C-alpha cells in the first residue's frame, strides 16, 4: 500500500535470529532506522542481480586492476583494451604501489555485459595479477 509520501509499506516474515543479526548490524553501522538499512540491502540485492544476470542492464562502478610491470608490452596491451572499450570507460587512475607493481582504477558506466567483457579481457593478460569489479545499478 503506497502512502502520501510515495513509499510502500509491506510486511516480511523472517526468523527471529536473522532479525536480531540484522538489527545488530544496522545499529552498529549507525543507520538511523531499520527501513533505511533494508532499503540499502534491497538496492544492493538488485544491483547484484542486474550485474550477474543482465547483459543489457545499465550499471556503473569501478574495475580494480593489479598488475606487475615484468611482462613485455603489458602496459601497451592494457591501453589498447581500454581504447577498445572507451564507450563505457569514464576515467582511469593509475597508482604506483611499488617499483614494479601498479594499481589501475577504471571507472565504468554502461551495459553489464560490456563491463564484464572489459574485465575478462583485462584478466586474461599475462602480468595482470588480480581484477576486482564493483558495480551499482543507478
């Protein structure tokens, strides 16, 4: 049932232990109320669903790319891949971690399937040690 403020109220049946755990978590995270915590949890659930099940779903986020400079032409190949996906890349930040170790943060905005393709192409390069993806569904 939608009220005058444009929110829908509904009831949910949950095991008491799950409610206790959830209440403890949102209180320790300084949420003002349970509704805001449930709202954020549902938004995360929806984003995760769109990311894992959608091809055309619109998502935005970041790809973290950890790589070592010990492989010849790795930087050139990473740049070529980024240019190939320039339509979904908003920006990149390059961080020098050590003499031969770098972290690239790639801001992305586009279809989930295309962002997955970008991440997979980067992951497949020799010298790339780790790729981590975090997205939201705006």
